[in-house]
C-alpha cells in the first residue's frame, strides 16, 4: 500500500488470538500499535466500516459486507479483495 502512497492500518477482531498459532506475536504487534484490535464485544465489521468511512479509506478484505451494503453503498467500490501468493499479499482490483 505504501507504494500507492497510502498508509495501511491493520485491524483485527478481538477473537483472532484464539484462531492463530502465535498469540504472543500478535500481542506484541498490538502493543506496538502496528496492529489495532477491535474492542472485545464490538462488531468488527461495523467498526472497520465506520473507520474506513471516517478516513475515506479503502478496505482490503475478502468479506463482502453484505449485511452493510445497503447502509454503506460505497463499500463495494472501496473494497479490495486479496490473496496471499508465496507469502506476499496480492490485491485484486475488480473491474467495475
């Protein structure tokens, strides 16, 4: 994202720590503020959408946010799906 002149903000759900192998590393990244964690009990999708709306930001995700599409119609235009190929994140910019 930096090569595009954009700063990446990584936001994770509070429950992620239960689904990964290295919980200690995640905690270090959160404490260093390299990763932001949604407060426990908060709807992560809503939090991310609100944050993106406030910053007029793109959202790199494979989630289509179907439950929010009507309320936030811009999400389909600012959502960038991705895949990981050989350890690298590859963004897929859909043709409108």
